[in-house]
C-alpha cells in the first residue's frame, strides 16, 4: 500500500487536493482510499458525498472515510479512553467536558495512523490518500509515534510496577481511580502498533508527504517551518503543490463569479453565527503585512471605535448537563414564535424558528443523541437531548 499524506497551512487546499488525487488515482485503476483526519471533516463536503467512520464507496475504485475518534475509541480503545474519562470526572471535570477532553484535538490523525498500519497489513488498498488538519497539529502528531516510544521506553515498566504497589495503598485512600491491568495491556498493544507506524512513515517506498501552499508570504514561511520539521523527523517530502495561483489573464467575468459566490456564502455566515456581533473587512489586492497595512485593516474593521471594548456579553449557545441529561440553550432574541422546528443529524443541529434558521455543530458528547423536547421562551431556546435510540451512539 502506498500512503500519500497531504499537509499544509490552514485553508491552502489540502482537502481539495487529497480528494482530487484520490479520484485520479482510482481512475488509473488503483484501489484507492481517501481518509480525512481533520476533526473538522470537510472531505465529504469536498467530494459532495456523505462519508462516515467506515469507508464509503464514492466512485469506481474509490472509497472515502472520515475518522471518528469516538467510534474508534469505543471499538478498540475503550479501556484507555474509559479510564481517562473516569479519571477526569474524579477530578471534578464536568461530564460533558470529560468526554470532549478524552478526544483530544489531533486524535483523528493518531487514529488514522493506526488504521493505516492495519490497512497495510490487510492489503485491502493500493493507495491511501490522507487529508490532514493544518500543519502545526499535523507535524506534532506525525512525530507522535516517536514521542510515544520515548515515553514508553522510560515510563512504562516503572509505571506498571508502581501501580502494583499503589493499588492496595493509595487507591484505597484517595478518590483517584487507578488503571487496571487491561489498561496497560491496551497501552502495550498501542505501543507496538506505533512502532510499525513509525517504520511506515519513514519509508519513502511506502509513504510520502506532499506539502500544499499558496503563493503568499505568510503561507510560504509556515511551509518552510513545516519542511524543516518534516526533515527533522525523517519524513519523506515527496512534492510541493502551489495552489490558488491566478492565471496571467483574468477578465471581468472572473470577478463577477467570485462576487456571486461570495454573496451566497455571506448568507450562510448569518445562518450559522446569527447572534454574534459581526464585522467585515475587505479582500485587499495585497497581503496584510507590515504596520501600515495592519493599521488599515483595524480601521476597516473597527473604524474609530475602541477595538478593546466589549462588543457583546451574550453567550449565544450554552452546552450543559443537569440531572444526567444534556441540554443546549440557544439565544435567538430576534426570532418569532410562530413555528418551531428542531432536529439533529449526526453532529449537526438544525433549528428553524419562524423565518429564522440556525445550524449548529454539536460537540462530541452530543453526537448521535436525539432531540427530546424543545422550549422557546423570552428569546431563548432550550433543547433537551435524549440518549441515542437502541444504545447506538452514532448515526442519524
Ligand atoms: N485552486 C483553488 N481555487 C479556488 N478555490 C479553491 C482552490 N483550492 C481550494 N479552494 C477552495 O478553498 C477552500 C479551502 O480549501 P480546502 O478545504 O481544500 O483547504 P484545506 O487546506 O483542506 O483547509 P483546512 O486547513 O481548513 O483543512 C475550499 O472552499 C476549496 O473549495
Ligand atoms: Mg481540509
């Protein structure tokens, strides 16, 4: 299996290029899998095909997959995540938050690396294209197998020995739960798999990294840094793709199209973030570098107002749990009461109050929960969530 990892600064076009590469690879007759490891999954949006945690067929010879850490944790690492969750709760971390914290940002890539290790063993795909989160996270995580090894080598044996002593003594006195033997077995298995991931990542015959960038100074600088780090960790950099290069001759129609698309998208911004005070700043014909241009940007956003003033004290959306139930409270001060429509699908909540429409991305702890009751009064919508039907934690 050949693994191609796309990485680069936020928004440069990683997802688009990963999807495009995968499609072209499948068209060449390779059994291809394209996998998103960015928790803000947009691969499905890019392909315009709804994806899930398990590979979904997108076209002939092409499958797509968006890593869902929660599913993966429940299937394979319940021992580890379960312990971490219990530990956090014992320290007074709230129920909902504990679940979010266990799924640390970046877990998607770690999960993906382990999946790649499995896919490679199984020989199911010829090519795996990986779409990652922006560079900083990705770099840290690509070096994760190294770090894991370092920690394990030093602490693992020591830690386990200490636990043997600690459980009958400390465990009884303190409210801190101690990990079980199975926890350590899971960790050890993880360790061995990471070693194989490490081997795969550094072998240019099996794995290559492609850096995506735009012809902008800030992007180029970050890419330079990424380049150095990738070299430092011995990851093979195979290609550089400069995306969003304007053609030499663009006409007025080009701009017209850009403006039309922008208008539609600004409408979406209203729908998603309605309650939050909003300002706009223009697209300049140059990058915003240096003090003069920064000053101009501030002026365009804030005018003569004090940028440090408190523009709003509202909490447009609040997530909380009470009596074992989860709630979302949404402030909709301008909404009428005539009709109220509320439903959730996977990780998204859809709300329609009269003419007012809102779409909200739910945190992990809510994914798969069903909407129970919804109450709208004095400009505030309170939604109660019920546990998933039939015990399944995911899906519609
Ligand atoms: N060459 C291009 N011309 C015009 N638009 C593009 C081009 N490449 C990408 N885009 C658009 O730019 C946006 C961001 O692209 P994309 O999602 O591929 O970037 P990304 O690097 O994956 O972003 P993120 O860091 O958020 O994951 C998308 O709307 C995409 O359709
Ligand atoms: Mg992306």
